[in-house]
C-alpha cells in the first residue's frame, strides 16, 4: 500500500496519563488514544499500549500490519532513557524505520515545528524546552520521582 510518493507515517506520543497515535496514509489521517505509556515505570504496559494503538490505527485505516512495514515512525514515550528500552520498543514495531525517544521531543515538535521558541510542558510530568536554530535544550522532564515540580503528579502528591 505504501509507496515513495505517499509514505505511510506513524506518530506516537506517549505520556504518563495517555498515549496518542496517528497514522497518515495517502494524505488521510487516522487517530486513536490509548492508556499511559511510560517506558521507565512500566515498560510492559508501554509496549502493550503501543501495540494496541498501532493495531487500532491499522484497523481504522484498512492497512495491514505487513503494509505498515513500509512506514516511517516517530515514537516518543515518557521514560525512554536509553538502549534497552529503545530495543524493546523497536522489537514490537511493524517497521524498522523508527525514531524512538522520550516524549519531550514530541511536545517540542508539536508546539514549535521548525520555529525557534520556548515551551513549558506541564502535564503528568513537567519540563521546559528551548529550540533555537534546530537545537533543543531541555530542563526537567525526569519524572515525578526525581523532580518535575509543578507537574500533575507532583501536585497530586502534595
């Protein structure tokens, strides 16, 4: 189904409260929302959320999971800190063409695209980010156990 002119694109933005999924097929956009996806506090749950969300997108769009092997994917999940988590997540994706990172990058891209600017991400977790000339600098975003003062989790505990 996918071809070089109209690529299949998968986007995943998973946080401590919920996970949002998007699929673009020939210009048509499909979306779904699933449960939390935090790779540090619940890697198995994050993997389950990602699998279910991508399966739902495939069902909505009529694209088979094997057709999704041609997709390009961005997977930004809370708590992605390094290699073992990235490898575990990559292993369940239908495509080998994926960028897997923490969820802060998804927030910056969604808010600023390619523009320079600052954002404050205040949700289950919290962070500040500055994007300038394509370079992003972060402050915070390490989770409620390590800080993230003013986050929803921090406020709830206090």
